[in-house]
C-alpha cells in the first residue's frame, strides 16, 4: 500500500465526475446500495432519529432530510423502519445529480416509499427549508476540508434539532475491507476503483471533530460505528428543549 493512515489523500473518484456514463453510474449505485445494506448504514442514523422522535413526539411528523442522498437507499430504509415501528417521519432527500435522483425516485416508487426528492448542491448555499433532522451518509469524504466545513454550516442552518453525519473512518483495516468488500459485493469497476480511494480520502474521528469545531458545532460528538465508520452527532442547543413546531 502506498499511503499511510496518518495522512489524508483525496483523489478524484469516478462517481464524482459530472460526465459519468449513466449506465455505469446506475450499476455503481446498485453496488453501493448492496454494500450499504450489508453494512447496515441506515441503522447508524435510525437509532438517534428514533430516540428523538420518541422524546419529542406530539402527534406531528419528525421532518428529516437526507443530504447528498445518491441512490436514495438510506431514506428508503429509514422510511421502512419508521413504518414498521410506528414512528411518524416525513422524509425528504436531495442530491446535485439529476441521474441519481431519477434512480432514487424509481427505487422509492417501487418500494411505495413516500419520499420527496429534489435537486440541490450541498455547497451552493443554505438549504431552502428547515428540518428537525439533517443527515448525510458517506458524503463528507468526497470533499476538501474547507468544503466539509461549509456543508456542516449549511446543515446547521437548516437543522432545527439534530445533525447526523455517518462516514468512513480512515484506517488500514478499512482500506482492506473496502478493497475486498467492493469486489465481493459488486461487479462495478467504478465501485472497485472508488471504494479504496474513499477510505484513503476519509477523515479520522479527530479530524471530523475538528471540522465540527470549525463549523461552529459546539458540543458535537464523533463516535465509532461498525464497520470502520464514525457518526458525528450535534444537537442544536438553543432549540433542544423547545416544543416541536412542525415544518415551516
């Protein structure tokens, strides 16, 4: 291996190219869906979302946004979990890629999941609406450090109560797991190429905590999650104890 875990090395990924072939993009998204399912990505977000919904539930839905949703499998999984457990969620999801959104809408329709998808570039500016929870999965490692700080600030501006960021943790074990897992679970050469690069470009827990500090997210925590992941959690302090007022 030509890189060490002490140094972050972000290289261009095929999935980030705006001109990626739609057929290859779709194949890659299906492969990532399978990897997310095996690694229980949605469960990482579901636990704190369910806890918040239980604590503040007053008959109104908890409004959740999945930022940079990609294939849309995470919000679809959250929708199913909410339906099974009787948790009242209203879920939106956004991405800058129209092709990804078309894929996500088709998947949601197939599952009967009532999710609103809309196009939005997370770096463009503050989100057009406010949500109780703003979450993202496996997105931050695609960004430079300064860009990651901007995205966290935009998430904080939109979140009424809670920010959740689930991402890869840069580590030697994570790199080897990505190399082997992408080949075992997907036939997409895009996934084979991008998976290990994603780990090489990921942030450590301490680096993620520093990004949160720079973004003004005082009191944020970054805790380890399986497999070779971390979860950044930030509760908005000024609104934490106020009654739930629904979505504006």
